[in-house]
């Protein structure tokens, strides 16, 4: 059974540009969540999608957005990139929203903004 | 708001010995879930063990076990017979069930970097 796949693994962008990250959840998983990981702030929740609808959003500016497709694949977009957006972005999937048995994470996309 | 605190930024252990990683949390909820995740250099977060707050019995998974003290809001991870492959960053995480609500997310601690010495 394939795990959670995130593409690309690494990305370098310039300030002011926008970026799109992709996440393919485990087959059958309908909930996808995104987290930002930085040395200073640690792991912070970005948003959660279930059945193509954003169900929960963290405390991030509107430059951060996402969507989920009918096949449960998800993308997150960051517009007008800032240096502080440099981070590891992790995607996690679960069968349902409750995820009482935990989430399965991907290996992340390392975004560097220069 | 729920918070999770891991007071040990770094820990080290000799191979084959036992180590305990600490985690405390703050919540006003009575029903919730706690997790320990491991993040090796490959970056992927791997679920190590989970605990349901309404279950008093401490969870165990092979060499990994927890000491869950609900009243003290403490959730420590014990790794027995430590192996070189256990070296990683370990994160404690909290999640409310909050059925029907919008609060389905994990709140993580800052992590503990575990080094295993041969």
C-alpha cells in the first residue's frame, strides 16, 4: 500500500513568487491535513480538508490556501512568498476526520525562499 | 488553548539501555488522544504509539510504552532496549475528539532529539 506522497521534495523560490505543493494521500483516506515545520515555531497546523471542503484552518495569513480534489489529492498554495515561509511542509492523511488512530505523514516538501 | 510541552530538547542513551522522554500538556477537555511521533532524518513523521485518554491502561507497542498520568497531564514515552535506529526527533502530540466540531488537528510539542550511542 503506497504511503502519503508529497511532491516536490525540494523547492527553491524567490520572494514574491507563488508556489504550489502537492499531496497524494493513502488510497481510501479522505482527510488531508497540512502542517508547517520550522526550527523556531515547530510544527503548526495549516488546514484540513475532507470531501473537498476545508474543515479547519490554522492561524496563517490568507496567502496560504489549499484545495482538495475528488480523488482526495490535495494541493496547498502560498502566494507572495516571504523569507519566513521557508519551512518543511508536511501533509498527513487519515481515513476519516476523527483520525483516532493517528495520521500518516508524507516526507514533506522542503521550501526555501531566497 | 491546548499546549504541549517537551522539556528535554535533547536526550542520549546507550544502545540496549532504556530511556524516557517527557511530555506534559494542558487541556480542559476530559476526552482526547495523545500520540508520540518519531521523525528520523528522512523527515517522515512516523506514529510510534497512541493513547486514548479515557483508557487508564498504558499503551505499549513492542519496545515502546507510555506512562500516562491523566491527573498530572503527563504522557512520557519509554524506549526499552534502545537501538541505533531509534535515533530521531520525537514529538508528543495532542488531539481532541470533539465530535461534530472543527477542531480536528494535532498540537505538537517542540520535540526531543534522541541520540543512541553504540
